[in-house]
C-alpha cells in the first residue's frame, strides 16, 4: 500500500471518531432541562439591595419569585350602570381626577323624567284634595250651625201650631169652629212636623259628614285616607326620583379615571360586562398584588423582606411593605406571557404597598417580585 493512501485512511478514521464523540455530547446536552425564565413561583436567587441601590450582602440569598401587578390602593373599581339604555353624554376623560359624587356619564333619562312629572302631578292632586277636605270641614261646621238654628225654629213653630190645633179643637167641640177650619189648622201642624223632620235630617247629615273629617280624638276616616294617599304619592315621587338619579352615574370615590370604554350614543347594558364602562381608582398610593404558587405557599413568610423590579428595569429595586394576605387560594390571574408559565394552577394573593415617592409606575404594570425565603 502506498504511504499516501495509508495516511488518508488514518485521517478518515480519526474524523469519524471525532464525529461520533460530538454526536454523543450533543445528545447528552439536549437531555438537560431548559432553564425557566421569569419569576414564576420558584426557588430563585435575587440580589437583595436597599432602596438606594447599595448591596446589603455580597452573597445572593434564596428567595421566592412571583409575578406582581400594580393596582391602586382602592383596587380597580369597574364602573357600570344600574339601568340599560343609550348613553347621552360622557363627562369623564382618561387621566382626569374623579371627585366622589360628581357625574361620570349620563344616560338618556327622558322617560324617567316624564314618569317623575306624572308622580309629582299625582302628589299635587292628593294635597289639593286634603285642602278641599279641610275647607269642606269649615263649611260643614257653618252648615251644622244653620241646620241647628232651623231645627230650633221648626220646634218653636211646631209648638205654636200644636197649641193652635188644641185651641181650635176645643172650639170645634163647642160647635164654634167649622170642620174645614179645623182641618186647615191640622194641615199646618202636619206641615210644621214635616219641616222639623227635614231640618233634623239636614242637621244629622251635616254632622255625619263632619265626623268623617274630624272626630273627638282627631282626624276622621276621610282625612286619614287622604293623608295616606298623600304619603303614598310622596313615596312614589321619591321612588321615581331615585330611578331618575340612576340614569346619572357618579364617581364612587375620589381618585382618577383610569379607563373609559363608553361613548355618547352607545347602548350601555346593566349587566356584569367583561369590559367595564369605566375604571377608576385611588392612586395616591400604589399596591402590588403578588400571586404565590400553591406549591410555594408553605415557603412564604409575611415577615420576610420583599422587593420588586419593574419589567424592563432590571437594575431598579423597589422595597415593598406588606399590606395584607388574602388566604383564599384562587385560580391564577396574573399572566406574564412566559412560555413556561403554568396557567392551570392556583395561587394565594399577597398585597404589598410601594413607597409613595416612587415615580414612573402605573396601574396594570407587571413587576418581578422576590420575597426572602429560608433555604430548605
């Protein structure tokens, strides 16, 4: 065999062995698990730094990593409407201050206004009827006095005619008066009795009418009924007024308008909408809502220090102060967009507050949160 051919074969063998070794290396390297990105509730290391940025210790401490979301201290308040209808006017704009009780937007309330006017008219009629009843009571008192005087006059007239009949009867018995003259006198007696009976009936009728209005103990049945009708009409007016007020949506707190999703002319549904008509919140202080994976809850210690890093500002360290722990474990809500993030898990939510002096932060902004945790 020629020396050149032998050398070529040796080089080919060496290259083949190198290729096999490289393939084995690549195969073993590919079996290693990929490192997870993001602070999704795992045992991670974080540089613990003070608010001024100076490192407190040269050695990294084990920490509990979690995803956080900035929210107002009042939490996000989703504004809706109590009545469905067309939006007439929108007063609030994103970013402007909202004062408690001031209007945010106005619904079309023409039908409610007409209903209120009808109720107010019914109240006016009921009050007029009561005044009329009181006036009728005064008239009945005068009528009773007149009827009483007529009864007394009728009784006097009856007594006189009765005496005349008695006298004429004696004259008739002595044959001094004719039967016709006696009959005339007796007819006058019957007429006097009829007048007295009519006067007494009028008197009794007037007194009965007055008793419906006024009794010895106070208001009579008619007055009581009219007053109850007035009260009912007033309640109806108040109810219609409340209904009308519902067409104007006011700010529930003093804060800031964070989002406006409604425009004039749009139809607003009185329901739990997936997208609220408006969002307001008090951002005088900002909170960070942190979700801790259920598998890491046993490692969480509320007394341990916590810091946060805004997304895109890896070198910025913000100290967090614990506000409260919401112990109810619920489905995960804060999604970071990481491909390795589990969304079929449950989490415990912990609320921290940020220093009010911190600037450049907004509600809805995501944070990487690190909480000191003992080494297991």
